[in-house]
C-alpha cells in the first residue's frame, strides 16, 4: 500500500497532454491552444471611427463642409479637399484623406456645414489600422485556455479553426450486481446505481460530454470482455466497483487478463483505499471504489488532474488552499483522511455524514479537507489544507 | 444618465426566479431545486454490510459455522442459529438474524468454520436501514444548487425527476451592417462578427445552451420586426449594437415601437455607456453596446446576475473581491470605469488594451477592476474592488 503523496506522484508522472486536433472555433470553449495562433488580418482591418460624428483632416479650422456620409460596413473612400468633412458612424471606415473624428455632440450643423464647438485632439476617435493586432502577430499564445472572450477574439479575426489539445475519450464501466437503474422498482437487496450518473456529470464539468457508459455482470469473463472493449475505444477508462477483496470482485483479475500494467493498487487513505491505477498502451485506467462518495473523492483527487493535464492545462489539480479549523479534527486511522467540509470566511467546518457510501454531504460541501496520515489531530484554529470543489 | 449603483439597483429589482419545471434527473446539473425533495425510500434500503467478511449475531464466541453466503444484490434472508454465520460481501443485505460483520482479514477459515482473531465491536461494519436517510425525510432542500454529488445522491434514492427553476430561454439579436460571418471573405469596411459567438459562449457557461441567434439589417422596420419575434419566444432578449446615437442606430426606436418599457438607458460608465435595459410583459430586454469588450463587460455586470437569479440562485452576482493595486490606477472620466485586469497573490495589475473594441485583454484577464466615478486615483498598494471572472 502506498501513501497519498506517492500515489499523486505516480499520477503526476502520467499527466501529459493528449493529441492535438484542429477544431472549429465554435467547439473550443474551455479547451487549451496547442499552438500560437497568428492573426490572418490587421485588426481593425482599416482606419476605423470609434464614434458617431464627422471625419476630417486635422487643422485648426472649425468649419467644414459635409461632402458625404460613411456608414459602418461601407467600402466607400470619399475624397476630401481642404475644409471638407464626412458624416461618419462608429465602426465605419475613415476616408484616407481624414485622420480625426469629432463627436456629433461637439458640433453644430447647418446648411450642409459643421461648426466644431470643441476641437478634439489630432487623430482623436480614430482607431488606426492594426491597432489591436497586426497581420501575422500572435493573437493568442500556445497554452491559453479559451474562454468566451478568447474565442470571440479569434472569431473577430476571422479564424474559423484552431489547434487545441483534444478532450480525452472517456468510458465508464459500472460493476455491481446489486445495482438497479433509477426509474425501476427496487427489489430486496438492491440499491440504485448513482455512480454512472455522478461520474458522467463530473466529467461534464470538465467539458467531457461524450462518455461511453456500460454496466457489466459480476463475473470474470464478462468483466474481462467489457474492459477489453472499453480499452480499445478510450483514452481513459473509469471502472466503478469490483476492486475490493471480495470473492465477486473481478476487476483486478480482469485487468491483469487484459495485460494492463498496474502502477499502483491500494492507497493509505480513507475513503478510497482500494483504488487501482494503471494503463494499457496509451489508455489510462482507474478502478475506483464502488462506494459513491469514495468513488467521487478519488475522481477529484486522482482522475481530475490526469484529465485536465490531457486537455493541456498547466495547472491540472483542483486548487489546494488553507483555512482555519472551526473545531478540532481527529485522525485516528494512521491514514490520510479526506473529509467533506465547508469553508466560509476562511473557516473550515466538517460536515456530518462522512461514511464512504454517503453522497449527501458532498452535495452541499465546497471543500474536501485533507488530514495527512502522520497527523493525529488538528486543533481548533489551526490551519488545514483543503481541496476547493 | 444614471450611475452604476443605480443601474445595479434596477437590475436587482428585476432579479426573480423564473418558473418551476419538473425535469429528469439527468438534465438538472447546475440547476437549483425549487422545492424540498423528500426521500421515497430508506437509504440504505436494508441492513447493509460495509465490508467483505462474515455476518453473525454478536456474542463473545469466536468460532462460527458458515451456513451460507449472501452476495451483493441477493434478496435472500438466511436463517442463522446460535454459533452460525454467513459469508457476506460489501453492499449485501445482512440477514435479519445477524447484527455484526467481521472483516475477512480478521478471521481464519477452515472446515466450513471461521475463527475470529480480532473480534469487532457489536454492530460493527453494518449500515443500519435508513442510516443515510429515512423514507419521507428531506433529501435536499429547496434552494440547493445541484452538483454531480447532489444529482447522484438523488439518483441513489431512485428519484427520476425533480422540481427546479427553469433555465431562461434567451435570444441574441445582432445588429450592424458592417459585420461579416467568420469563414467568409472580409470586404473593405467590414469586420467579423464576434458578439454572437461570445454571448452564446458566455450563456453556455451559465448552462444556457439553447439560444436563438439572429442577425438583422440596420433599418427600423427590420429591427422592429426582429425584436417583436424574439420577444414572443424568449424570457430574456439580448440585442447587440444599434443602441448609440448614430443615424443608423434603430434599436431604441424599435423597442419603443414594440411597447417595451424602458427601465434605464445610458449608464455613467466606461465602457458600456449606451446600455439599455427594459422589459415587455415577463420578457427582460438588454440592448448591449456593439463593441465586443463593452458588450461582454455589460453581460458580466448586468446580464449575468439577472440570468442567475432567474435560475433560482440566491447569490446571483459574480463574486466581488478586493486586492491591492500593483500600480497607481487613474480615473479621469468622472465615470465608473471597468478595467480588464489580472489578480495573482492578492495583487491586481491592469492589462494593456482597455479600449471598448478590444477583446484580447479579456481573453487573458481573470478580473474586472472597478474604479467608482468619484475616485480619481487609486494609489499603488491601495485596495481595489474587482469582479472575479
């Protein structure tokens, strides 16, 4: 059995970005750029008015004859002589012969002429060609996580596709003959399956929406076949349950029969002790404990960083922060314990319902407290590390 | 023209949850419960083993004859006499005649009998019926935001549908004859449309994925008709551009022609001055400035809270935090200014590229700094309020 620190070190060693793919700009929100993106155009692509007003070639004169009008979107380049101006609107192309725009609120207009009441500075209210970015310059750098502004910025440069790190293909395999589907009648001895949904939704939070989910009977042959199938089509396989030491826990044997390489099995932690991590070829495999809360906690601590790293994130772990314990917290297990907690105003409280089967407390928790195996008690008021959920 | 504070007060007055709908559990991630959810079952639904081991009626005896086996999922209730035990597995139903489970690692087995080496405490490793929740008790309270654990918890109780606040139907109407679609050639005077995509993706972050987007020509008749159509089918209408004072800005007139009620028009802020907010019937309307960064900043400050409130969130504004200014920050405008910034280690820096047309800085920004209209300068090292993006 290895420590949590050792297990995390193993996970970190397998945290590498996955393949690069060219994706349409509409689909890359939350993804990470796998290459610098160069601007194909100058932005703005022409000398652009930043105001509704009048464009003219700057001079000390305050009277101009209005010889035309340029709407936004118009390609027209009206010639201007000395003492001439054009009516212009925000976003419109400023004529080559003009360099300054005066706001419409700062002029009076009569008889086809304007009288400027407040003379702007030379070149005021004009966005020079390429002011925001010039053609060929780096628009966004490799490693940038694309938010709505980033995607919009690239779209504004006319970029239709970009190179991003691919979102991993993940599959979920549920074991446990006692599990019944939600919506069906519960028979004596059965419980409802929640892990398939919980894991799918946790994956969705990462932007991983295409998840292959299947359920397998608790026998070695079926489990081996199901794992074989998932390994072929997935970058990451999550198996729920069947990894303990019971006579009907076939997952470890089935993984060995599939020639999967074990990196570690069993971590000195509570909950989540029987966690298995390994790989076959490029496919990473987690066998998670079947208990709902254990399964999700192992997901947050070990699966989340691996997936985020595959998606190209440089910071792939959930944030680890520190806050003061509101009450004393005991650890009588000689293991690292993860506790469902709540943090508010810098104070951490431990929620009731810590058993590995209990999801309710995670539903209302915003922090997963970590008490290391070598610490028996954290006193009230002492700092404790937690994972921000 | 009203102040930012007044504008936010108006928005807050319109921040009410939208209608309640019964939704399948698979679709409610990120939504808010509109009613307490009661558990339809006891959880666990039977006395359940928490370990792989042997179940027996507690006594000081350490030798038991193994008279059967209970797999997880089995409905069997094996009768146990004195001195008898059953082989049992994690999650399986503990026979009525047993109250304690000993871990398999703590026994030796031979000749159909077990010898307990480490006697557990009475009732150890048995989860009592209803330990996690009893039938009829509140599983999750009204107002709970459903995360993956919450949804999983409800699924584990066999709950297939819940009452949640509906996600608002939002439509986006883009104005601006100068706008060209991404993927097409840019003609002289044109720029690429980015607002339709930026707003759609910002809505997606809120879980609003079904968004009706359309583009309208810059004339009053078309704009009025397009607004009329969107008003009929939406809870919230976002209009991009056409709200300034230019001769081709028809949005305000078109809104009046639709009998929309104006709550406010123009806010003493930079960027985003020509923001319009109003409603018709139950449909709320925002006319956002057309400049990409102004549009998105108005979305974060004013649209985001209204949508979150409609979704039933109690805290509907983006978090407002405080940090120290890395450099002096000037405000020479007599307006509230929003600046794209970065916060790290409690220090705030202002990014370059603050113009209202510039999205790039928002792409790499994690904070929107707020300098109120009555403050001319924030000194280096002074605290500044920011909106966490």
